């Protein structure tokens, strides 16, 4: 892990890290939810990897496309979107859209990617949000990611087959969750808004009107930004993992 002290960047704690991973349920969730932040991390020199839990094979109103065809289209769109954000490290776990459960198998696959890529910070969907309904796959992906980070990726007797294949245990320092209640970290995405829009538009099968999509992204990210003195911004809840205190919510001030 990078040993830069966190207080070096009190307003930008993520700058202490050099490796970020995003784990989401569906192709497009990352870009539609927080593509600006991911582009920003890459721009600031971070290595980035994607994990997609499902293949998004139900996301269509077209009666002529099969699930297999749609899964292939969405995989291609996701690779394009991730390349625009700035990475080719994209892993598809391949579960059916709407069929994700937080099982030992799913957790094990996420643990495998954590032990392979060794991220210090993970971005995922908020499994704890209690104020509005969230897609079942999003809840399952978020919950599985938290469980994968603590304690499974950390302990060598969990999924020992990973150790046998040459991977090591790994401690993730922080998780940032999106789609949750009041954000306590706001990231200025003004300088990467064009990348964010372009990456979202790469999910062509999911967008009826690219222009309207751009306006929606700019509108949504400017609302939160205004309150914080930025032009565009994305918000997260920050969760830190410390020895002896496994999950610590940074208090709101
Ligand atoms: Zn989704």
C-alpha cells in the first residue's frame, strides 16, 4: 500500500492511493453513476480495474434480440466505456441480470479480483441505503463487495485456492459507496465531465437519446456541485477499514 499520510490531502483523501477498483452489478452502472470520479482517478495517476457482476442481459425492450446477443453487445459497450475512462482491466463475472445473489461463490469471485489487482480503494453501490429502493442486483453487488473486503480477502484460510494459485491475501483501506444517502465525500469532476459523458454514451444499447443523456449527466452532477463550489461533482459515502476496528463510518460534521 502507498504510505502517503492521509492528512497530506485533507480535502482529497483518495489521493493517498494508487490503485482503485470498481465493483458494480451491471454494465453502465459505473459510468451512469460515477464515471467522472473514475476518469478523475485515472487522470490523477491511479491504476483502475472494473468488476462487472452481471452481464446485463435483460436490459432491452427489443423483442428481436436474444439474451446471449444482448450480453455480448453490453460486454463490448462496457469495454469501450472503460477504455474511454482509461483502463482495459475489465472482468465480467457473468451472472444473469436480475439473478445476482450474495453467495459464497459471488463473494469468492470478488475476493479473487481483489487479491489479483490489490486495490487500496474500491467504489461500489451502497448496500446500506435505507431511504429509497435500490435495484436488487445493486444491493447484492454492494453487500458482496463489503463482505469480500472484510474479512474474506484479508484472511488466508478463506478461499485458500487463491493462495494455492499464487495470490496473496489483501487489505483494502477504503470503500466509497454511491447511490446512497447523504454523501460525505464530494469529488470535483468539472475537468473530466466530457470524458464522463462520452463514456456513458458508449452504452448505446441503453440510451434512446444521447443528447438527453448528456443533459441529464450535466444536470445531476451540477446540483451537488453547486452546494460545494464546483461546476460538476459526484458524491459518495466513505467507509474506512482499520485494524481492530473493521468498519468505521467517517462521521458527518
Ligand atoms: Zn444497474
